[in-house]
């Protein structure tokens, strides 16, 4: 499952991706369709696994 907002066909704002079991997998922000800022990847239990900074 994915949660986020689309404007003019582009992802914008905060987005979250979830595994089939409902735990969060990844989260991050988009600006006009481009990944920006801090992106977090989560482990199987929902704890922070990795943090990536995008332009």
C-alpha cells in the first residue's frame, strides 16, 4: 500500500510505502515529482534501517 498526494500527475508532499503485513517500508517527500530531503527505509519491525538524503 502507498499513501501520498498527487497534483498535476506528479507526487508531492509526504509519502509512505507499506509492506503487505502493514508495517511501514519507506517514507519521504516529493517536490513536483522529485524526491527531496530525508528518506527513511524501515526494517521488518518498523524501526529505522537507513536514512538517505536526496537533493
